[in-house]
């Protein structure tokens, strides 16, 4: 995928760069700032989905998210692996296991469904430029169907908890090597967490707002990177192309959708009228920040968490030593 999709684009982007001959450095700096703000908003979403009773501080959650993003961007099919790493790091930060499991699950669902909602809204208001394109219509229909099924699942878990858990048990019993009790317990924990969410509509609204801010700041960074090379894209059309690329990139095939997102996004925004050379430069500059920047940040964040945990362990040992009778 990288060989046949990404590398040829870097070659074309180099040619396009020399043909354009100018770039706005302030716009690139602004795009970098927007991308960092997007990362910060995702950690605010993570914090909002965790039960306040046992969640870590925002600074700790931010470092955990940076670490897991680094894992996601460096391991093939890194989504499930990064989720497992996040769960482990949250529990090491003294988050209760049930809170870590349900918080992470709800966080991912909220983020993906919010992206799908933004994509659907963009398609609805984009006019004939999208409605005549069968691929976008199909994608919008699929996203809407997934969102509808998710809402049905939430309603069943909330209002018919016992019947839903019985159904989960019957299904799990038919799947080899899947412990029935563990499956039912996991779904039950999520149901309890969702019930807690429903009882606090403000908390749910805050989570959706942070998820929307995360995605919108990210696409704003992409818009700024295109502007840095001299092209002002239509924001709605760009959101449609961005939403499609990111939704396809969620499929765990390559690390962080590497090669897939670029391969979908460049022709999509070219189809909306962006010059090909500018589309290449803008998308690759954006991905240089969006995909590669979290990798060194992840190393720093992980080492910081390790050092902090070592300091806490040393303090605990010293405190126990002082308390022990001579």
C-alpha cells in the first residue's frame, strides 16, 4: 500500500512543489497549531467519557492519548492494539478497570459516530456536487445505517437490559472460545455506563462537543495547509472528502490509515476542483503533522508517564518504610 500509493504521491508532490514555487509559512504554523488543538480536544473527550470518581488528571490523559496514538500510527491494524494499551495505562494511572473499559469504549463510539454525523450533515448541505455522486450517497447511507443501529443498540441496553443480556449470552454461547460470562459481564458494564450517561445529559453533550471539536479542528488544519499553497477550498466539500477518507481510514489495515487516507483524500478533493499539485502538497503536509507528529510526542509522553510512576512508587515505598515500627 505504501509502495504503490504513498511513495508515488511524494514523488508527484516534489514536482508540484517546484512548479508552484511559493508557500505561506504562517499558514503552515497555523495548521500545526490547529492540529495540536485537535489532539488536546480528543483528550478532553477521553476525560469526559470517564467516570469522574476514578479518572486521572487531564495532563495524564493527554499523555496516555499521545502514547496510544503513537502505537496506533506505528503498528499495522493498530486500533485494537492501541485500545488495549490505553486500557492498561489507564488502570496503571489508578482508574478502575470497569471505568477504563467502558470509558474507552464510549469514547471511541462517540468519536466515530460524531464523525459520521458531520459527514452526513456535509453531504446534506453540499448540494448537487455530492448528491450526483453515487459513491458519496452510498457512503452516507452506510454511515446513517450504522448510526441508526448504534442508537437502537443503546436504546435496547438502556430500556431492555435483561432481555439484551440474555440475547448476548445466547449469541456468545454459539461462538467458540468466547466465555459467555465474560461477554455478558462486559455488555452489562457498558449498559450501566450508558445509563449513567443518560442520567447526565450535560456530560453527554460535552463529550459530543469535544469529539466534534477534535474532527473540525483537524479538517480546519487540512484547509489551512491547502491555503498555504494558494488554494481556498470550499469548507463543506472539503468536509465531505475528509469525512469519507477518515471513515475509510478507520478500517484497521495499515497503521493510522497510512496510504489509505491519502489515497482517498487526494482524488476526492481534486474531484471538487482543487488543483492536483496543491491537493498533493496540502494533504501530504497535513499528514506530515497529523500522522507523524504524534510519534515523537508519544515517546516523550510515555517516558514522562514512566518517570512519574517511578517517582510515585518511590514515595509510596518511603512512606511505608517510615510507618513500619523500628
